[in-house]
């Protein structure tokens, strides 16, 4: 007996979908079912219950919808998971020694991937709807969707010990997007874990952000602290930040599976002069309008000028270059307590004890924020 007509039809639809996706620039496309990640919701709930999400309140607020794809859309029958390679030309670990330059995470050096993927996903979903007459919804990291567990269930890769997706073909460097549909499409085989006994991603973390393998405490993660965290960065994490001013790629870049990775062919993901190792002195000289213009269209802009300055001032303090003091001191009068506090810390790192004591006598009495006052010591 041959396959049922319906199976032949859905198989053909899947083949055409893959061809269309490749034509749009997607590097990998697999399909899974919404009930394929039954245990992921429990792990997420435990993560939130432990407080590992930090001040990302939206994770707790959307927990129930995120736990199961059907909670987000009850009618979904298949989930199309897609990936686009954003591999860098060189390892970001090589840039940690360039203390006079700010290090931006690889994912944020080009045009915001949310915009790029969503546009392509909409085109692909529109074709699928037209072809099958089934309903579709597209998601790119902006809705309560558990992309990484779904990507593993679909066979794109597996969640490594650092909790990020690892691909045997693309290493650590895949942007993920998904199409939820009411169409019944043939599913792919889930990917197995290939980490073995390796723990390089855990050992390289400068802040010990992994309580155990496969578990992240975001409150200790440099990516979280420089991007998502809205408050003061605790002192214990400032030296480990080094020259990282937006994100951290250490655990991604050290993965041995990157030996199979290749540089992205998507020109919009390529490094921009504005985001690829910009000199700290140039960043300190920006005003808010210049910040917005320089980082327009990139993820960096979304973190906001004041939080960005907070990060840059920490990087400046870690540079060890006393010439930056003249640029840092004016920030002691900034309207933002985040900026003033890190300006104090940077001065403390760059000045002699006597010079810092003199600066304290001049500015300490003016400070009316308790948290900032504590930075003077």
C-alpha cells in the first residue's frame, strides 16, 4: 500500500515550504508539534520560582502562556521552527583584551534581527496560508514562546549546558523564529544532546552564572546585567564586565561545536562601524541624540542612553587609562543616578587615592541619592 493522499500532499507542502524558506535566506527549517515540549514548562516555572529571571517581570507575568504553545494559541497543530546563521568572522573572545574599545555582543552588531526575521517569516507564512488555507501566526522572540525547547524538539539543535541552542552545523550562532499554524505538517526528529562531558561554557563564565549545568541564574549573567537589568550593576560584577558594554558571548564563543560554524552570509547581520569595537572615548562623547542616531536600527538602541552610559563607564573604569578621567568627571553631575554612580566607580579605578579623595570632597556633599552616595565609600 502507498501512503495516503493526504500524507503525500502534506509532504509535498513541507518540501515546498523548505524551498521557499531557503529562498528567503533561512539556513535551517524543521517542524515539530505543540505538545513536543511537555517538560519545558515545568523547568521554566522552577526557573521563575527560584528568582533566576531577575527583574524580567514579564517572564513571571506570561508564565502560563509560555509554558505550553497551546496556551498561547489553542488551535495550533504544527510549529515551523526556522533559523538564520549570524556567525561572526572572528571569535568575540579575541576582543576582550582590547580594553580601549567597547565590546558589543555579536547578535547586536548588525540590524535588529527581530525586524529582519519577522519580515521574512511573514512572507513565508503568507505563502503557507495561501497554499493550505490554514491559519498562521509568526513569532520572533517578542511573544511568550519557548523557542529553544521547540527548536530542539524540531531538530535544529539542542540546549547546551549554558541553556542556549547549539547546532552541529552552525555552532552557537542561530537566530530563531517560528510559524504557528493550524495545518498538520510532517514533523522532524528531535535533536539529541551532544555536550557529553564538556563544560567549557560553564567554566569560562566570569561571574559563575550557572548554578548547575543546564541552569542559568540571570541575575549573575553579564548579558542580562548590561541589557535587561534596569538598576545599578552590583560591584562584584563590574570588574568581570571588562570592556563588555552590551551583552556577553563568552559561553557561546567557547563552545567546541563552533568549529563547524561559518560566518553569516546575511549582509544585514554584518558588523557595523558603530557597533564593532567602538572606542570608549567616542562613546563617552555622545549626547542622547547622537546615541540614537549611531545605534538606530540595532538592538543597542533599545537599552536606552542612560543604561548604555552606565555600561560604558564601567568599561572605561576597567580600561585602566587615566586619560579618560577628564571625560568621566562631567558625568558626576548627570541627572541619572545610574550614570553618576558608575562615574564615581570609574573615577575610583582611574585616579590615585589622593586625587579621588579631593574629588570626593568636591562632589560628595551635592549628592542626594543614598545608593550613589555609597559609591564614594
